C-alpha cells in the first residue's frame, strides 16, 4: 500500500519520480503527489486519482535536482487532493511523505499541537508539524526528526525534506518497507527496488528505527542513539524490462501465462546436478525435527497454504496448521512443543504476517519465509528464506505467486520427506511432477478463447456466483472465488460442497452460476451430487474436472497430474474466468478498486 520515490543529485527529478511512481501503481493508491526543488525554485503538485492526473498538472517549470513523490492509499481521511502527499508544515519549511499508520496521531496532536489548525485529516500532517514544532525549540532538522520518531507509535516509512536544505533527504522506517538506491553522483529512495531500476541496481537496506541522511554524495545511517552504522550494499537481481507488459494488454494475463515457466524455473533453481533437492540442510533438519508446521499467511497466500497442507502432511508425515496472520498474531493458539513456522508472502512486506514473525522470533521458534522478493522484511527477519523466482508480479490479483508458493512447498516437502525417510517421499518426485504440471498449465492457458466464451455465457451479467469442491478442490474454490470477487466485483464465495445443504443452498436462485471443481477420486461423485442439487433449484453449473474423472458434458477438462498437485492446474481456468469476467465488465484488470498489492499496514 502506498509508494514512495525520492532522488537527490540529478536533474529532472520530477520525471524520475513520476516514472518510479508509475512502477509502484501495483501497490494500490487513490491520489499522488510530488515535491521538487533546486537552489532557485520549488514546486509542490498533488492530484486525486491516477498518476496520469498528476502528470497533466506538471508544467515545464516543474523540475529540480531533489524531490520526493508519493502514491497514497487512504487510511486517515478520504481520498482528496488536500489529503494527498507530500504534506507541508504550516510554516512552509518542511515537506514529508509517509507510508504506514501512526497509531497515536490524535494523542500527538493533543499533546504537542493543540493550537494548530490542520488542512486535512491525515496522520502524516500531524507528523510534519510535530517535527516543525521541535525545530522551533532550536533543534536541527535531523534532531527534530529523531525526537519525533521517539514519540511516534505505529508503522512508517518517512522521507523528509527541509526546503532550506535543498541537498538532503532524511528517511526513516518502522515496519513499512524503504530502500536506498546508490548512484554515481546521486542517490534514490524507494518503497520497492522496482521503482528505480532504471536508475540503479545497487541498494542498501534500512532497518527499523534507523534514521538515514541521504545526499547526492552518500548516505549516513544512524541508530536511535545516533551511532553510525556501516552496511554493505547488495545488487538487485532484476531488470527493468521484467516489469514491462510487452504485447499483453494487462499484467494479470501475462502473469497467468508465465506460470508454466515459473514451475520450470523453480525446478532449475532447487535441483542440484544429481537431481536432488538443493535446499539448506539446516533448514531441512529443523523442519524434520518439528512436531507441527504452522503456515501463516493472508489472502491468496493463505489459500496457497491450504492447498499445500495435504501435500506437506502426506510427504513429510508432520501435522500442518494453516493460520490467518491477522488473527493468529492477536489470538495465538496453544502451540506444540517443537513448532516450525512458515510465512507465505508474495511481497515479503505483509504487515499482518510480520507482526506474527516478530512474536515467534521473540519466543525463539524457527521460521522460514517463502517469498518472491529477495531482501524483503520477512525474508530478512526469518531464520530461513526460500525465494519463488517467479519474477515481478505487478497485477494486484496474485496468480503466479500462488502457484509458485504451492510448488515451493512441494519441493520442500520432498526434501524433508527424504530426510525423514517417509514412505510417501519415495514415490513423490517433485521435480518430475512439476514438469508434468508445467505442461498441463500450458494446455490450460491456451484455452483463453473458450473460457472467455464460457464467461460471456454464464457470468457476464451475474451479481453473484459460487465455487464448490471437496478436499483440495474446496481450497482451490476459495482462491477461485477470491480472484473473481477481487477484480470483477461479483459477490463470489468458495464453499465446501458438502456444506451447501447446511445453509448455503438457500442462496441459490434461478440462473445463479455454480462452478464445481472435481479432481478428488474419492469425493468427485459427491460433488457431482451437490451440483445436481443446485441445478434442481435453478442454478447454472460449470464443471471443472480432471481428465480421469471427467464426463462428456463437463465444460473444462484438466490434464492429469499427481493427485497432490491438482491445485496447480485446477486454479488456472479459474484465474482466466476472473480475468474475462472483469474484462467483459469493462473494469481495470490490474488495479481493482480499494485493493493494494502489498499490504503494509495491519
């Protein structure tokens, strides 16, 4: 949520900021703004809506050698130009952008700024004026900033400019992501390395509660006590071309099509020359020694955890629990004696999951983050990391990260199962099975025109829809419904098929679409019975069935893959169904309303 881009030491800062903000559009936002200046002039420009609205307000005079920009996703105050960032102190001296949520903003306003009248309703406006008030006490910009940080409670990534110091940006973070990018004669800041890959591939991480002074010539990192910290830079293993759509109309369609390649990439990355799993032996030993695996995740990653639960349990012979991180952190259940925690997160910055990781670290439990983003917060703070190697996922509705997470867990399961000599592991070769999955995925993504016609017939005007299934098919139904509601705004729900008659069937009306997923040998006949039940009440049914269980009248037939990996193939047509349902309604596929790609606030 929200995005920050800043630069110092390079001409036409405004264009660099605009380009960077455009690359951060995937994070979700409702307004945008920037501040740029040089020794002669300064410009603050803000707008509600898309970045193109901001661009249209930029004249030739708006340029500078230092600047900060921001895309805002509303938390405090409605989306409006007055609430858009950057925010300026009332004395006009300080300019601030902020990602995150300040929990005690009202107390800060009452305690320090009781005499002030504010223009908007944001917590950020409180902070910039708080810093200004501390400067009125005689403190320097940095000292006032540090004092403000000492009394602020919450999550934040700040970038601060004092107009009287037109060669310096002050930055700090807590829980929210922020990076420093190093250039020749200039430096940049960004919420995500993707934003500034056209400027640099060399980055320095910022830890929580640090303050960094950024100039064109260098950076100085200090802890809360003012002690200077030395930290090596790292090279981002990405290319700016990775985030281009190419010939695709939307990122989501591109990312759906990339899933077979991701399966093969994971196989390549984690298989050694002898065909064995190449994963840290210490990680494998710690998982093997655990008496229970806790998968902690949100949204699509949560659904991926459920889809992989049976796989993990079968191959490793270790019980698995799947937990919503937003619930687990505040209602932690009674844990087993030797738990192992796996955090699934596409971005590696998910705030709900991070607050659980902070607690499990405090308790001394081993942890693994499975993420698509190297160097992300959850990756740094967990004991182990496994990368998805899926390439940037830009569309808000996750597709390839979901399948990559399940595939990564399959590879990990094989390594742990082999280490424990579990009987199931001897008959399960993740690399072989994922190669079959990749081929099956290719056949499914080639069915675009047919699936588009199905959507037009069954879903183009419907207000609601249901996915049903049993076992792993139920977990795929949950993800399928999430995709449909995310981007097409159809009220979609995924249900365990056997639960329909326990209440949900009351919602079935004439022509209600019900999509049944059938890949389980021992449950398929039961799901078909449930489909007949809804048909008798007027529902229009679509059947997505595996080849060996399919009937002639079924609409979508899935190629045969290993029974533990059917989720990877069954989800593909549901992703395309969501895509075409959105497209046929005329909505923005990649940027659904009210949603953000990286959820960095709890």
